[in-house]
C-alpha cells in the first residue's frame, strides 16, 4: 500500500511539473510571437518609408518633368502632346500605387485617426474596391488603444477581409468591435459559402495562422466558424488590459456603409 501511495505521489508531482513546463512553454511562445510581430511591423515601417520617399519622390519629379516638357511643346506637336499626356497618366497611376502599397505596409492612418476610425475607413475602402457591401459597428468609439494592440487588431481585420475577397464569394460583410465586460471582441462576418474545418486547421492557411499568432501575442483567443447558410464568422477575444489605455466610454457608435 505504501508503495502504491508513493508511486501515486510521484505521478502527481510529475504531472504538476509537466503542467508547469507546458505553461512556461506557452508563455515563451506568446513572448516569441509578440516579438516576431513587433519586428515584422518595424520592418514594414522601414520598407514603407523607403518606398514612399524614394519611389514617391522619383515619380513626382518625373511627373513635374513631363509637365515642363508639355509646356514647351507647340500646338503643331500634337503627337508628342498625346504621348506625354499618356505617360503623365501612367505616372499618376504609379504614384497612387506606391501610396497604396506604403499604406498597406504601414497603416499611418492608424496613428492619425485611431483604430475605430481606421476600421471604419477600411470597411468603406473594402466595399469600394470589391463591390462587397461592408458595414462597421462599435461601442468603443471613445477608447484609447495601445499602439501594438491597435496594429494587431487592424491587421487581423485586414486579413479577414482579404480572405473574404479571395475565398468567400460573398455579397456582404460586417465588422464589429465591441467591449464586453473585460474583453474587446472583434468579429468579421460574411454571407459567403462558409469556410470548412479542413481550411481552418490547414497548415497551408497562412492568413489564419498569422491571425492566430497576433491574437496569441495579446493573450487572446480566435475562433472561426463556417456554414453554407450563414457564411463565415471570425471572432477574436482579447483582454481589455492588453489593448486599452485608461478608461473609455461605452456609448454605442454605429456606421453601416451598406
């Protein structure tokens, strides 16, 4: 009997030690994920600045040069005028592309407008770009968000919208950002064909893996549910203490761009 009791005690000690090791491993993974995300965002910021400063300035100079040449042409040089007009339109398009790429790499508007207004703007831009109706609702309009937390939430919403564009075959979507007790809850729902369990847990679903990493870094949870009749719903729950600065109002702010 003593031997059995002793063996059971040893097993309990080992089990407790295994639980501690698992907890430590999870903490280390969270810290590593947060560090990797921070490095990634910093690298994106550097690349965005280089693209904006180098390519943007060069294209602007080219645009000014074309305008100068156009001013030197005579009415009789119509073919040259048409060619310069065509090149000028191409340069203008390239400038817009550079600005769009730089904004995607580093959402500078996030610093200027804050998370709520940026998500609202993203919903409108998504609808204009894809033709998919997109609404936005929140009760966190007065909240002040931590920079890293705001970037992570924005990137998750951005990735979810990208997945809708590529895979959902949806005609409508809605983003909600709600404070519920001690949590901030982000949901992105569409009325498309619904994601399958195979895709949710696939190692090839890099977009979903990236969203999970960002959520994990904030001690949050991410769930995905798909249904042929109800589309796909992404739900992210993050402790308010990880994303909010100070006390925020809970007044409801709604904006339906549908």
